[in-house]
C-alpha cells in the first residue's frame, strides 16, 4: 500500500494530486473536502467544526486529524493526502495515529517561475508575500519529513496536467530531499 502526502506552496493547484491518485490507483483524500462533508452532513464532528468556524476560530488540529485519520483508515488501496499536513504538529499527530506517509511531495513555487506563467505573474506581488510566509511555516515541516519519510520537491508551476505527469513520472525538477 502506497501512502503519499502532497503539500503545496501558494498559488499551486492541487489537481495534480487527483492525477497522481488516478495514475497510481490511490484514494485521494482532501482534508478541506472532508471538513466540508462533515459540516454539510451535520455529523457530530461536523457540528463541532462548524461551531469553531462560526466563532471565527480555526478548527483544532485534533479534530481535523480525527477526520483525516478516519478517512485514511478506509483507504485500503493506499492514499494521496492532498494539501495536508501543513505543520509539524499536524504531521506528528497524523503519524501518532498510524498514518505516516511513505513519500512526501512538495509542490513548490520557485521565484523565477512566477514570471514564466501568466496566471502567476498577474498575482506576483501577492504571491511574493505569501511565499515568504509559506517558507517560514513550511521549513520545519520539510525538515520533519526529510528525517521521517522520502521527501521530494516538484515544481508546481505550469499546467496542472504537466505537474501531475511530473509527479507520476518522478521528474519534477528537484531530487529527493533537495531544497
């Protein structure tokens, strides 16, 4: 069973995770979709999540991890965890629940790629601020996964199908652990 966590930088589409899941016959688990489903279906967890959201609070990591861990436990053929975890605490909680990925792929936005893609270039100023914040937040997560899993960095810029193919073929630019 293959277990892949796909984390992403700002401005990067998560559609490549769907392409990877389809190509590798893995279930794609999106925490954002899971949380929406729980809220819409008014599950006990969804009611608690919605209460935090309505109060203007972040949903506690433990509540998110519970939902994600339950979904991963039901993914018998393996999984792609799309856009999660985002922090070392989330990664450690997930590992503690028995769901450590075999491979972690970061879809990164490299500075010199912004101008080569019109969609990104139009948002350059905003993306530069987001990238700086993202780098501070994600560096500890990179270090965590470089010591606990196989870690790869793939360029996330470009058309989502090209990025998805790069992930599936393993030729996304950077070598394992490189950053």
